[in-house]
C-alpha cells in the first residue's frame, strides 16, 4: 500500500459481505488503497496527500457503518467488550425463552389432549420477546444495509426470522393447525407441522446470537496479546532538565537525546541508552523471556520493558513510531491485514453471496409450489435456504487464523511482517544459518595478541581500538572494549570507513589503520609471514577468530577474539533438522573457525570466509538447485542474504539492517524459537486451508440439502451458527496447541553454561 497510512476501527459490521462493501466503497476514492479486515474490524487505508481523513470517514458512514481513527495508543478493546456484553444480554433472554417455546410446541403437537383454545397465542407470546427484542441486531444491520442500497448476512437472517413469523401468524388464522398428532421422534426430525414456525424463528435467533457472541469473545481473546503489547507503553516519563530537575511529561513529548529517569516498577518510556545506574529489566511481555536481563551503563534498553530494581537514567535514542515496541505492534497489525489469494476470492464471493441466496430462496419456494407441494412445505424449504446460507465462515477463514497466529507469535517474541512470511514457510526446505550473533552469543572477547616487531602492545591496541570503536560488529566491539579497558579513553578516528564482511579503516594519529583480514590485499600489505603465520594457524585451529591490523600498509599485529555458543544452539539445530530442514552454516569467519562451530552443532554443510555478496551467492546457488531457502541472521553483512532469501528470519537483538531485510523477526535470545516460528506458520497455513475447505464445502452441501427440504429451518439455523463457530474454534487451536507443546525449558532461561566453541566437549 502506498500513501500515508491510516488505520480505522470499524463498528457495525456483522459479516464478510459488510467488510467487502466498505472496502469497495473506500477503493472508489481516487488515489486511495484500502483493505478491510472483518476479523479485526479494522480498515487499513493509504491516503494520497489531497484526500482528507474526514472524507474517508464520511465514505464509511455512507455504507451504514461507523469508523474512528485508531490513535497511536493502538488497538482498543472497549468496543469488543461492549459488543460481548450487548450480545450476551440478548442471548440470555433468547436462551431462557427458547426452551419453553420448544417444549410448548412439541407437547401441544405430540399430546392433543394438552391443547386448549388459543394455545398458539401462548407460543407467540413466549416467542415475541425473542423475535422483537433479541433479534434486533439483525434487523438493524439489515436496515442499515438496505438504506445504503446493499445487503448483508443480516438481510438473510432478518428475512428468515420475519418470514417464519409472518407465515406462522398467517397459519394461525387461515391454515389448518389441527393435524393429527405425530410421534415425538417424527417431530424432532421434521420440525413444525401445520405451518407454525415460532420455535424456528426463536431458535434461529438464539443460535445466531450464540454464534456471534462466541465469535466476539474469540475476537476479543485473539487481540489480547496485541492489546498487551500496546498496554506496555508508558503514559508519561520523568525528564531530566539541564539543572538536574525532573519534570513529568507525556511520552509523546520525548525527543531523541532527552534524558529521563526510570524507577523500580516503572516501564521504560522509550528506546534508549543507559547512562547511569544498574537494574534488572523484565522483558517478558516483549520477548517472552521469563528471566530478567541485567543492564548497566552503556547498554541499550527497549521502551515498554519494566525496571525491577535500581534507578536508571536513560538517554532516548528512538521515539514515537521508530521505537521497537511501536514497530512490533505495527508488524502484528500488518500481518493480520494481509490476505491470501484464496481469501481474496472468498471476499469477492461474499460480496455477491446474499443476492444470490435471496434468488435461490425465491426459486426454491416457486419450485416446491410448481411440483405440487403445499405452501407450508415450500415456505419451510425456502426458509431453510435463507437461514443456512452463511458467508461468515468464508469471511472468517483466513483472518481468524491470522489474528490468532500473529498474536500467539507476539506472545512468544515472534513477529511476522506479512502473510507472505507465513505462506512461504510451507515450502522452506533449507535453513541457512549465520554464525556470529546467531549461533553464538555475539559477545566476543580478546583472548590473545600477536604484536609485530617495532610496535608496542599499547600502540597496537590504541590504533585498533580507536578504529573498531566506530563499528557495530561484535568483533569490533570486543577489540574496542579490550583497548578501552587497558588504556582508558581512546581518541576519535578520522575518515572512518566500513566494508561489511571485510573490515574497517580510519586515521589515528595521522596513520591509516586498517583492521580486518580481507582488506590486507587491498592495502598492499604483504602476506602473513613467520612468525605471524604460525601463530595465526595455531590460533585459528583452536577455534579463535583472528583479525590482522595494518598500519600504513604494514602488518603490525593480529588480535585473536573468541565467542561462545548460544546455550540452546545445539537443540535449535536439532529442532530445525527435526522439521525436515537442511541446515547450512555460512559465516564470514575463516573456514577453520566456521567448521569448528558447525561440526560441534552437527551441521555438515559449512561455508567459511563468506563476504555479504558471497552469502547471497550461496543462497542463490541453493535456490538454483530447486531449494526453497530461509536465512537466519543478525548483522549488517546478513542483510543482503536475508533480502534475497525466500524467507528471511532476523534476530531482534541484531542490527536495523538485518531486521528491516527480514520477513520474520525473533526477539527472544533462545534460538529454538526459530523452529517454533516455522512450526507456527506451517500450522497456521494448515488451519487456513482447513477453514476455507470447510467454509466452501459447507455451503456447497448445505444449500442443496436445504432447497430439497431435507433440513428443517431450526436445524439450518443451528448448522449456520455452528459453521462460523467451527472456523473460530479451529483457528483458536493454533494458540492452544502451542501452549500445550511449549516445553518448560523454552519458557525460562536455559541453565546450560555458555560453552566456548573450541572446548573439547564441543564435538
């Protein structure tokens, strides 16, 4: 969608054809692109600059529905709660009256001696509150649609209820209602006799109210995770002035660079950098991690997470829609808005479904009369057609599953950017894994140095640390941190340049310093010679990563750094292979280091020393073999591979480049969640296919049966309500099944100690 994005909360929609009508109306506005999601009751609109928001709201009102702009505070649950209560009251009254209505009808028909003059009026008196008051939402929806020249599911329901009532009143005065009694089993199988359909009108009303009531409850529950994310946002924050004073300001007033105070128990107002203080931070609502994270000065924190202990002073680095929380909420809403090709077809069918059903009902009535049947039988069959035909299940098939899946993913720290991410996972058969920061912790440390002749260790660390301090790469951070710890403050590098996957360069004290093994050739330095070569070979054989340092085209030293495997890396790889995925490790580290890590994890296919373009080449090579490839990465050098892959999975702890290029974002540090993301998306697709098959199949089979007189109108009403209920239930199983399958280890931080990749037990 192009143009300025706008999200509208809609009210008054009762079926998929309502959503289709609103969507058609909005898309008629020149330059506007709109998608309406019936399951979430949201309209996602892209506006050109010359279209006012008021014009869009007027167009929605013109269709008979109301709309409001969703504020940046995000989804609201008030309307869902009100709708559940509204439907619940009517369902309670209808349910309490339905049983005596049915009892009276059956007893009076089955036992002639119990009848008394005017017994039909008793049935009418019991049914009247149901028909007139409980069914009012259907009449209101039908009237709104008719007033604007449209039809909806309420049109079918209202016509069915009113037709059953009208025919019953007619039969009371002009039709023989004194037929010989039938057996109770016959009555249960064939419904009303003699044309009295008050129990049908009341039963259809009750069943459909029940269906909409439980549908509204399911929708409210499905949105709980998204609402929980939105609820994490702090409303105000204590901003520090230049004189050290504090002022409580709305979070919306924060600007990048502002310093604010967070006390124990408070939510962090926005993404920022800790400047003062230490604390444990609860990230569970954002990432699903049960164990709090300790933060110290220099650590990044995320808005919406909660400070548990200690007072923090944080400098804002991202505000408003740029924060991670805002982006995650937007991703969930966007994913819920996506439509599959099959669902777009279902929406088009729903848009014309009601007029077609009305025509079929009329044809059924006429057909029964033409074939010599009486008016009561013709009325019963046509009523069944009106009542049983329901496009609601069709309209809910995809969005209901997407709402549940995206919110269940959010609970586990998994965010799908689009329906494509869900759809593509079904075909994934190969998983390409990055090493540093993905399979390993990405928290490297300097373990050894080789210092060239004529250079002091202090100069070597000063040069390397100063240049590396400008880079975001985990190796660079390790070198810079080690240099700062040894020497204290470092100067600022001039003319800094980064070459993703190869190294960095800059000027320090007038010297051109280049750090990174792959840039040696481009600087004109000679190849490694003894004794550096022997040290280099021995160090890499131990699984360490080596980083040459060049000063003015002369090799002056080599730094050895090391990383540790993520505690869950082995289980994660095993889980991926258990899903039938072929695992390939592709790393920018040397072949020796990459193979050491890959072998310890049970990965047979390993590519080391890969530059970003070479990672892309690996992915394209696998695709040329007919493979469908997913890439998991977290760094700048993974961005191109994530973008070109069939499915990109970015770790939320990684760089913005990796996150922006990915189709799926995993916020948890537990790498096993990658396998859970694939499993969740596959299960969602199976659920969507099952929902669509049921929705199409139900109407294909049920409507002919109703037209043939096989289904009584009361049974038709129950079947119609059940069809939508089954779609909702089937979709809800996505979340319930994940909850059952969640392992205790996945719900908390693993107690497995961090293990160096070169340890003897790694094999």
